[in-house]
C-alpha cells in the first residue's frame, strides 16, 4: 500500500505543475486579449483555435494520447481563455467610461 501513496504524491506534484502551467497560459491569453482590445480586434479567432486544436491533436497522436480527451481539454482551455479576455475587456471598457466621466 505504501507504493500507492508514493504514486499518488507524484500525481499530486504533477497536478500542481499542470495548474501552474495553466495559470501561466491564462495570463498570456489575458495579455493577448489586452492587445486585441487596444487594436479593436475580436476576442475569438476561430482560425487560430483550429490551428491550436489541429496541432495539439497531432502531438497527442504522437504521444498515443486519446484524441477525444485532448479535444475536450483544449475546448475547455480555449473557452476559458476567451471568457477571461472578455471579462478583462469589459473591465477596461468600464474603466475608460469612468475615466471619461471624471475628466
């Protein structure tokens, strides 16, 4: 039974690393969202999303990782990125309106 505990600890460590990486990814997406907002670009870029999915599915195939799992994971990740960017864009818009009122 001790082996299970050791293996679970390794899984816990990997989960922590995954969450830290997802947080970094999310922050990069936020920075991209700020650039898009500044330049009047749409948050969603379907072409880019398709490129990401295609690329990640190719990597998954090489790693013999389940296609459906990778597709589902990245759909959630991409959806979260868009939502995070939208929330920030709305916040920036509200701040700009408030600044305009008090000028």
